[in-house]
């Protein structure tokens, strides 16, 4: 998969700690719909092969947004509406079962 560049990053302790702290700072509230369903820490500036090693992008709380699954899907896939039930998009843009989404392991 071409998007695997971010895999090591999402598995890193630095990211997990950062995302956990960020989620806690927002009390689990989705920043868009304001419901207490925030599970995904989204990067406003999407990660790519060029910025994946730049901590001012990847670990910068200013660049993060806590979203619920619905809002996160809407953010990344405005153009594509349908996903099978029980699936979501992970931060790498891959359709994955909800329970195995990297973000949801937080
Ligand atoms: Zn939401
Ligand atoms: Zn995202």
C-alpha cells in the first residue's frame, strides 16, 4: 500500500502519547459536532511522505483535531459517501473495520 509511510508513526509511542493527551484535553468531545464521541485525532495538515518526520506537523497540537468517526469520514471523504457498515477510514485513508482502526485503539 502506498500509504504505509505513516504506519510506523501511528504505532510510535510519541504519537500515542500525544494523541492520548490531546484527546484528554478535549474531554473526548468531537470538535465539530460537539458530541462526546471523539475517538480520532485528526491532522489538519494531512500527513504525507514529506512531513511525516516533521514533528512540528505530526506532533503539533495546533495541527490536531479530535473528531468522531462520522466527522472524520466526512473530512477525508467528502466526495465518496458509501462505506460498508462497520467500516471506517483510518488516518491513512484505508477502509478498515471500525474496531481495528488505528485511532480507535487509543
Ligand atoms: Zn463529530
Ligand atoms: Zn484525519
